[in-house]
C-alpha cells in the first residue's frame, strides 16, 4: 500500500462534522486497502465458495451508498447499480469487473451521498427506506452507512493480507 494519506476525523466537532469526517475516513480506508493492486488482484476471492473480494467490497459499498442515500432521500425507485433487487449479494461477484468500473460507480455514489448530506438542512431530514417501509433520519442513515464501512473495512484488511501480505492501518 502507498503512504497513508487519509485525513483523520477531528477530536472535537459538531455531530454532523464528526459523522461526515468519520464517513469520509472510512471511504478513504477502503480506497487505501485497494491501492497498488491490479484488477486481477482486486478480484482475488477470499475462499471458496465465497465470491468476496476487494473489488466486490467496492461494488457492494456503491450499492450501499445508493440504497441508503439516493433511494431514501431522492428517488426510491432508482435502480441499484448491479442488482435487479436490493439484495446486495450480486455486487460481491466482481469476477468480470474492473477497477475503473467499480471505483467509478462507487466514487459517483459517494459523491452523491455527500451532496445529499451537504444540502440537508438538518440531520433530522426524513426519508423513506423502501426495504423497511419506514421513514428514517439522515442521522440514522449516516450512522448505518458508517457501520457498514467499519464492518467491511475489517473484511478488506483480511482480503488485502491474503492478496499480498500487506497488513495494518
């Protein structure tokens, strides 16, 4: 991996500043875990029968960003990126994917999520979660997506170690 260029979250700030900073830190962590690898290395699977790979995680997080920001706050009918339904599993199979495709979609969805958050008057902005059939707040969505990144960045640690032995950060 290249040098760690992530900007760490502040020790003090408003709730919104902290959530925003931690989300961006975790987004940067996933990108860092993939740095310096070829498409083939990014597609390397963890172990049979799993289709989980670093590229699969990037694709999955594009789906998560879309499902939790775009579909909740802008367009509940927006199609998922790689799935016909909101099951998220299709994204994990990155066997025919490339860095350009996966990162292009993920970065676009993350930027859309940032825009939605920036434009919201408050973390109390309500949106409708189609899968649950319930309204949720922007605060809840940001926390949920942050937890998704934390969980999957743990997977990324193990996947990267399996690819080339790189550990840490």
